[in-house]
């Protein structure tokens, strides 16, 4: 599956206009553009984290390394919300529990499901997870290896959310970045006027 990373950049024509406006302010152009991109990217990442958390029923802390932010710099005027990572163990999903009658119940998003042959175990390294025993001919056999159960990954979830489709979300964030650049240009010009005044 291709990575559903979200790139935030601004129209080249607008960049040329901003560069002309700030020609007399040293490093003014990259300062304004990188500030604006990073501000929009930070809020965009928060939108993605909040939505994925709701979809998966998982804590934000567990999403920290799966939804990252590569900030714009003076040399690279583009910010990227990185979407990566493998499938989460079922133990990461809130509401996963053992059932009294045997098996486990888990909830991903709004759906609650159960797996009759699953059980919880703590591995030697201390990781507690939910497992099934490897089956032979459709039947679990006592001494065969155990396999940890997993839910979906962040890239799988993001790829299935229509509002995060590149054609939609990247365009939306680019429009917000364009407005934020205008604001940052005004702030910088005002700061420079105060310095010289």
C-alpha cells in the first residue's frame, strides 16, 4: 500500500508574489512561508490524530509515532504529515477484554466483535497481548505456536477516510496555508516597521 502522507505546499505563483513583497527583508521570505506551513501542518496533524483516534478507539499516545510531522525549513518550503506504521496489536484498542465464557471481545471504532478461540497472555518481555493458537486443519492444537491478533494500521484507516484523500485534504490545507502566509507577511512587515520606527 502506498503511503498516504499528506504534503502541504503553496502555489508557486503566490510564492513569487510573497518573495517580491519581502525582497528588502533579509530571510523574510523563507521565514514567513515556513512559519505558515508549519502552523497549518501542526493543526492538520491534530485533525488527523483526532479522527484516527475516534475511528480506531485507541489512545493518542499510541498514535504519536504513526502520525508524524516533518516541518518546513528555510531550505525546504514544504511540510509533510507522515502516515506510517504497521497493524496495532488488539491489546492497544480500548475495550478489548477476555470473556467469562472464553474468547475475547474487542471494539474498533463503533463495531464490537468477538473471537471465540482467543486468549490473553503475557510474553517473557512483559508485553501483554491477545492470541490464538496456530490451527491445523481448521482446529487449534495445544502445543502449536501462538499468533498475536492485530487490528488495522494507521495507513489503512487514513486511506479509507474520504476527507483525507489527497485531492481533498491537501488542497484544503494548501488554501489554509495561503491565507496563513498573508497573515504572516503582515506580522513580519509590522515587526520590521517597529524596529525601524
